[in-house]
C-alpha cells in the first residue's frame, strides 16, 4: 500500500526514524525528475510539466482536481507518498490509453472545473448514446454509483471507475 511508514533505525534519542516505501522503485525517480526546485513537493507548475511530459493536456481544472483528490496536507503540493498514490491510480488504468481517457474526461468537463457534474454527465451520455434516450433516472443512478465521496461531482479517479477499468 502506498505511503506505508515503517519504523527503521533507532536514533540516539531512541525515537524511530520513519522510512517510506512506495509501490514501485521508479516512482521516486519520476518524482525527483519533476520536483524541479528539489523542495520535496510537486507543485502545480511541476505537475503541469509532468502532465505535458505524459502527453496529457494539463488544464487548470485537471490540475485542481488532481490536487483536491491527492493532496492530503492542504498545502496544494504533492509529497512523494501522495504522488505515489497518483501514479498508482494512473497505472491502474490498465490498457486504456491515458491520453484518450483524459481527452474524454476533458470533453465531458464542459466548464473545465476538473470535475463532471450531473448536467455534464447527462450531456456526455447523450453524446455517446446518440439514439438512446438518457433519462434523469439513468443519470442519477450512474451518479450515485460513481460519486464515491458523494460530493455531487465525478473526479478523474471516479471517472476511471465509471468506465469500468479494472486494476
């Protein structure tokens, strides 16, 4: 599990020194590559660079959504553990092309908020199922099933689950 802390070597004061294990040895290397200022965090600007490097279009809404989803310290920066969780989630996308996934998400996110709200979901479903009627009941059922944190909107992670991408 990402972000697991172990107690390692005892110091002279007998306080344990935590070590961090990440899910993959290359995650730390990727993190260091994009931590341009070497402050131990990936900022919005550094995340934007990382997304460009992955051939993804880093919209303001997407960056905001990623920070809201993964930044647990409220500092609007990703530490190594948070970044590891992000990378693990992106890797769980499996055989789905991440660029296609992001383009689809961004196409449905009409207001570029970084989330898909109920109206955007309905419009997206109508575009996809052109000939089939998309009722309010269908939209509400999907929203209730996909919106795991019940905030009334679908994040990129919840969107991956909507597409039934397996880990």
